[in-house]
C-alpha cells in the first residue's frame, strides 16, 4: 500500500508542477486546496519526494533569494527552492496519468452493475 501512496503523491506533485514552477510549501498548499483538504503533503513526505524526483531527473530545483518587503535594502533574503517539471518529468506524468485513468476504468467496471442485472 505504501507504494500506491507514493505513486499518488508523485502524480499529484508532477501534475502541479506541470502548471508552472512552485516551491515546496506552495506545492503542499495547492494540493490541500485542490483536494478540499483531503491531500496533505507533510514536509516528511513532500521533501523526500521532491529530492527523489530531482535525483531522477523528473524535476529541476533552483534556489532563489526571497526578500521580505520589510527587510532593509542590503539585508540578505531567505533562500527558497523552486521546482519545475523537466521534459522527462512531463513524460512520466503523462504515463502515470494514463495508468491512473486505466486503473480507474477497471475499478469502475466492477462498481457498475451490468445491464439487466438487479
């Protein structure tokens, strides 16, 4: 069962990154919002996942410095890592989405009563 959860988390992260670059916290917030709170990507799940996806060449992470509007002009900002989908990641997303849809169709075949049965 753990593998299925990891695949689901991967599919969610890749699909969100297909919409454009995001940093970790933004990924978790979008997942929570899009699922009406049903999907929670905690730091203990999300950051190892992002590291694995980056190591596999599915996403690319780049550090950026973010300055607060209230910070002094020469004060250093906070570092934030932005992630974006790579072409390899887009291929993986497409393959996983198709596999998910095929699985959902197969399960639905068992949940839908055949015509003429009662």
